[in-house]
C-alpha cells in the first residue's frame, strides 16, 4: 500500500494536490485532525478495505499542531509503517492576505509564528527610497540621523553649520526638532534612538514618551505627579 500525507497551511494548495492524487487512483481522506492520523492508518491497514493508495490531508496550524504531527509521524516510524509526506507551504502573499483579513486574534497569532522580520533587500531596512536617502544635511541623511540617540542628536544639531540662506529655510524646523528632542531628554529618554521600534519599548518608556508629548503640548493649569 502506498500512503501519502498531504499537509500545510490553508491556502497552500492542498485541494489541488487532492484532485491530482484522486486522478491517479488515490483514496483521499480530506481535512482530518492530526490526532486522528494513527486511527486512519489502522483503518487503511484493515484487510477488508483493500486500499492500495491512500492519501490523507490535514491542516497544520501553529506550534501545537506541528508538535502533534511530529509525534504522530514518530509513532508511524516506530511501527515501521512506510509513508510519504508532502508539505505544502503557503507563499508570502497568501500568509499576508490571511493576516490582514482575519478578525481572529488566535488566527493572527498563529500566522505570526510563520512570519519574521528581515531587512528589505532594496533599502536594507532604511525604509526609504534611494532618492530620499541621497538628500543630506551636514553629511547625514535622515536615516543616519534617526540612528543617533536623543542626546547625540541634540549635540549634532548644536554643531550643525548652515549658510545664511539655509538658516532662513531651516530655522523653524530646527527649533521644532530641538524642542521635541528636549522633551524626550527631560523625561530621561536621552538614550533612545529615533529609529527605535515602538514595540520594543518597555511600559515605563512608553509612559514617559506620552508624558513628553503632553509636556510638548504646552497645556496650562495641568499638574503632573510623578512617583
């Protein structure tokens, strides 16, 4: 008997694989839980079934399903049962589409297990076009400036030398940038870089950023009590 296990994520093409297997004479059992795999094997091995070609199809969703599949395959190996496994992996476009469309937090968490952050091969993680990166002030483009800590950015701005015409253009912009950086420094966040991802901030750092925002809004008649 030839036994084939077809598995993978939803949208990876398992239905097309089932159709192809049925066309060449396979008896296909679709959409079974991973935990039922040993029982399906026992069913296929019963003499009265006389099944020569069997294919089972199952979804693998998240770490738990993957661990269950590994255990089930280990059990089959221990029984010296011969099988072939066809793992169909959904491409990036399918995963991204499902991640954007799903309304389920559980499904989104499962999809996140299949995703990883990596720098863009074109911009190398700078998230700007090369035309934008070609614009520099004081020999730094905007990406290099954001890699500075708040304190280093303030020092760099203090040492920035501009022509009279450039100062006319940049004066109000520089004043605003210094003001905002100053608020961050005043709440003890001078060590943070401007490129720091919000998701990597601690709870205390996030609170201090909100405080800096409030201070920058110049509210009147407001008392802040810090412990």
